[in-house]
């Protein structure tokens, strides 16, 4: 996928969805927050969560446990026990950027206002992407990828260092601190090419493309001048990262067996479907007004446009 073609697609998709910006999803409401607390009847099962730490917090032992407790469209979560009641706090719509395979789910940031907490989550994901691009760079080199892909992965790593610093600084202005990036378990030093291609399809072609599309949207719609400037700075970099993901796909996937290529395509389609489900969750009004997050209806239009474009490019 050529850089100019992808950037043009993002601009056109945003322009097409902008007329929907003032509308709610059909049958829904513009006042539904993006996060919910779910009561877990009977408490957590053995093996679900780790022991309670000294601050009273607990974490899931498996990254995928959110789907067992949260409504569709909620993509990260934190378990807790409050007043003897087991709860899961479900966060909606946080599917942005390339995350490393062994990223531990972060505890929700505390303190600050809604803007600060949203920025703290974004800064955490930007910082996590640093490790993801470092690993991508090293694995591409080990598999003999073209030097241009290796250089692009290193440039993306440096971009994410800057993004994390900028986003964290704004989060702190709003009273919130990003959760630390924690990696759990060890991965093989160099994975087989199919594993790399599957991860690239999900974290790159789907989620990074989505992150670039949302940043492009925010660069036009954020009401807060500082937050709009942040999006204007980040959007071109994230577009370049999405271009890298598609370039890696073009290099890696033809080197796989037919069965492996089908598995990669299926993983990409599932990731795009998950993004569409997350897009149906209405963000809080303040996040729409000041941060420029899209409401559900335009977000769904963007997700569908991305899925159509990905199917055409795959």
C-alpha cells in the first residue's frame, strides 16, 4: 500500500463520516459512557485473578479474560473487590496502535479528569508500542526482510517514544498519570514467520490503521487546541506506521503456505470485526467535544470503510 494512497483513503473516509458526527447510533443515546462496571455473581474463579496486592488491587492472570465478563465492544478491563463485591471495570474502544504480544493489561488510571484518564490510557499504549516496534525490527532482520522495512520499524519505534512523552505530558496536565508498561512471560527470541504475520495483521494492518484513522479524525474535530495539535502531530506518523504494517504484509504473507495465509487473513478479519464492535460504544460527551473522539455512528462508518479497504488490499 503506497503512502499517498493510504493517506488519501484516511482523509476521504473522515470526510465521508463527518456529516454523521452530530448523530447518535440508531436506537442509542449520546450520553452513554464508554466504560461500565459489571458485577461478577459468585466472585472470581480460582485462576481468574492474582492475589490481592497491598493497595487492594488485583489483576487477571490471563489477558483475554475481559471477554468473559464485559459487554461486546469493551476491549480492556480491571477486576476489583469493593465492599465485598466482585466487580470488573470494562473500558470501551481502546484498540489503538501496535501492542506487544506479552503486554500485561494495565490497571485503569486514577485521578484527574476524564480527558486526563483517556490520555493516560493512550500514553500507556504509545509506550507499549515502543517494545512492539523494537521486536518487529529485530524479527524482520532475523528473517532477512528488506533493509527498508527494518529502517521503517526503527523509525516507528522512535516515533512512539515521542508520542508517549507528548501524550503523557498532556495527561499529567489533566491530573492523570499513565500506567506503567509491564510485559509478562518470555517470548521466543525470534518467532516463526506465520506468528509475525498474524500479529502484524492484527496489531498493524487492523489496529494501527484504525489508530491512524482515528488520529486523522481527531485532527479535524478535537475542540481543545492542545489536543487537536497533538492529533495533528501524531496522525502522519501513525499513517506511516500503518503503511509499514501493510508493507510487512506484502513481504511476509507470500512466503507462507496457503493454509497459513488463510489463517493470517482470518485473524485480520476478526480484528477488524472487533474494532467495529468497539466503535459501537459511545464515548463520554466530553471526550467527543474536547478530544475529538468520534461518536458511535461515524465511528462505525469509519470501521466499515477500513474493513472494505483492507479486504480490497489483502
